[in-house]
């Protein structure tokens, strides 16, 4: 941008060498240009910061998009609390309700991250279908699925949780380091639309997408086959 | 503390909770629910990555993982019912017929 402007400036000066009136006009222009030059300096710095922002998003200009916002914090807290509930509650029905709360808070968290399609899918598939399936199975289990938990089990579980947290913390340490390239900001504005989310499903992710069809079919066939093995063969029945 | 770091920490915490549940729980349904927690944490990270990079592929992959979780729940619950329906106690460590 700047070199082009300079060459234009030189052209004026060349033209100024022609005739006196032209020079006068050109002189006015140059003065005007010079006057324009002074406020241009901040403009150029702004341009530089813009390019820097494009190169390394996440630097100072985008700080506003990175600050902690209340909806995200509330949703994260709810998701973490309900996850703890899933692990610590004793009665399986309460555990299923904890999972319901967890899935709903996750859906809200997706909404705060502008992933509307995922929020709807999470609500419909997880809260609507999977949690209900869990509840039905809980009622079918003997004793309502009550379990006898041991103290040693708790110790082992805490150790396992701490180990997983340590491994994840080590893996994500680069994310927390200030100025790391991984610490990109959450982009301001709208997230990808449903149309944009659907596109990769039919281009780059088409193979996994098509493979979900046999996967679901296999899941259904397995569920039916496992259940039918339990049933007593009936006289005159389908068997 | 920024939004992304909070979400990453929450995802790691939820994943660790799921791992704890898988180790600690005796009820097969509760174990499966803990696995669902871990899957949810993974989906959350996919969506956060999609948001950060302004790339819709992360969300599309998240949808596929959601379907994977549903299929896993269906098969796991069918197995749990098939194994524990006829037993008096629910304990994933008990059945000998599925021991390797």
C-alpha cells in the first residue's frame, strides 16, 4: 500500500516540474498529501497490526474475544458438577439424571461456542434418546442396579482420575503457555452455519460418514441378537 | 483465565471423571455412562477446536463421534442386559463367562 502511494507522490513531483501553474497545483497537492501523510502514519500502523493479527491471531487486538464470559463459566461449572454427580451418586436413577444434566449443560456450552447444530444434536440424541435408554435399562436390571462399592475401589478410582488429569495436563501444557501458537483466540461473531457443517460430511469426511451407516446397522443387529439369545424358545414361535 | 482455557480444563476434568467412573463403578450401566462422559469431553474439545480455527470440520467430526457414542451405548446396554438380567447381583467383576 505504502510504496504505491509513494510512487503516486513522485508522479506529482515530476508533473510539478512542468509549468508554473501546474507546479502550483501540484504544490497544493503535495501539501495536501503531506497533511494527509501525518494522519496516515497511524493508519499504516493499524494496517501493520491487522496483518500481524492475521498472521498470529490471538495477539493483543483480539484480547476482547478471549476474556472469560459468564455463560461459558456457568456451563463449564454445571458440566463439571454433573460429571462428578455421575461418578459419585449411588442410585443408578440419580446417576442417569446426572448424565441428563451433564448432557444438557454440554448442549448449552456448545451454544455459547456458537455450535448450534451440535447443541441441537446433543439435546435430541443424548438427552432425548441415550439417557432414556439408560433409564429403561436401569429399571430392567435386578435390584434396580444397586451396587456395593468398596473403599479400595474409591482409592483406585481417585488414583486413576489423578493419573488421567496429570497426563492430560502434560499434553495440554503447551496450550496454557502464554504466547504459544496453540493459544488461538475464540473467534468473534458467528460460528459455522449448519450448511457449512454439512459440507465436510459430503467431501472430506464422506468415508467416516458413510461408515456410520453399517456401524448403526451392526449395533442394531447386535442388540437384537443379544436379546434374542436370552429369550426362551417358544413352541410355535418364530424360532 | 480465558474462555478457551476454561473449556479445555472443564473437558479434561470431565474426562478424568469418566475415567474414575469406569474404574470405580460396579454397575455396567454406570460404567457405560462414565464412558459417555469421556466421549462428551472429546466432543467438547472437537467443537472448541472448530470454533478456534473457524473450521466447520471439527463440528462435523463431533457429529460422527456423537453417532459413535450412541452405537456404543446400544451395544453396551444390550450386553449388560444379556449378562445381568438373570443374576441376583449387579457387579461387572462377577461374570466368569465373559472373562478373557
